[in-house]
């Protein structure tokens, strides 16, 4: 689905009040799913996966199954807030540091005043606090829950508590709150067109280089799999 179709699909899910877990997939997550069966099974249980990373869009096109268009988590969050303006939706923001999450909430509330932000909480909590966090979200009863935690924690946490949370739409948003809050800048359009947003992010946060090391592995995996699929069989 393209962006507009995705927003329509999710709007219907919210109006029908059915818990929907949406994953914004990038190459790092895809490789995690390939290498970790549990992570892969968790991703397959998601209600919707959208092509967030430019690498995912490239790979889909390369192997002959092109996507309609790139659907980034950053843009999808804003489109959902826009849609929520006329419907008076409620949103809950969870993750990153308290300073960043509060700054992001303030900016989103100013930009979309008809969407009520009913709760914010930082993402620095362990399994022993899960019950407390889940209950706080249940009490707030949001229509939208956006989660920004570590890559290894974010989606598994959502999948584990999706039904108990009872939120119509739950989406992991990674570093989106860093950009919304103003801590980081989004990549300029030229970087987006050249599919180099990951490089621009790396320039801002050099400590992310270890995560980026998986990108060459992803490219090689796509190239090899395409070769194996298209290679003609030799019959004896």
C-alpha cells in the first residue's frame, strides 16, 4: 500500500477498535529477523509491516516485488496525527529519555491541538516495571501509542503486550522523537532522494556505526538470494 492507503487502513482499524501492531521495517530489522528465529516470528505476527528503510524499498524492487512507495515512520506518525485532528483521537508517547519525549509531546501538541496527548513516559524501564507501564497506558485509553525504545526491545515489547494494552494502533517509531523534539535534524531532501538518510544520521550520531555494519550484510544477502532464485537449473 502507498502512504494514503496505509493511513486509510489504519484509520479503519482505529475506528473499529481492534489492536493493530504496525512495524516500520528497515534493513537492520530484516537482518535481525533472518538471524533470530524468535524475532522473525514476532515480525510475522505483526498486523502490518511498511517499508520504512530505503534499503527495504531497493531490495523489493531488485528482487522483482516492488512496493507502492516508501512509507516512513516519521511521515506516517504525522499523517496519523493529521487524521486524528478531525476525529479528536488521543495519543500516548512512550520511549527515549524524559527530556526528549516531553519536548516531542509539546511540539506535537502545538502542531496538532485537536489530538489530545494523554500520556508520556520515558523508555528506561525494565521487565519488572512492565505491569506498571501497561496499566498506565490502559488507564489513559489512547487511540494511538507510539513507542521508541532500543531496537532489540521495541517491537518484541509491543508484540508481547499488544492485546493487554488494548490500544487500536501501536507503532514503534525508533528515532522519530529525536527529530520531532529537535534534538536531531531530519536528513535533507537530497539525502532522502539518494537513499542516504542512514549516512546523515550516522554523521549526527557516530556511535551508531556498529548498528550500520549490518547494512553491507543485508545488501549481500539480497544479491545472493536474487541470484539463487533466478539461476537456471541444470537438468542432468
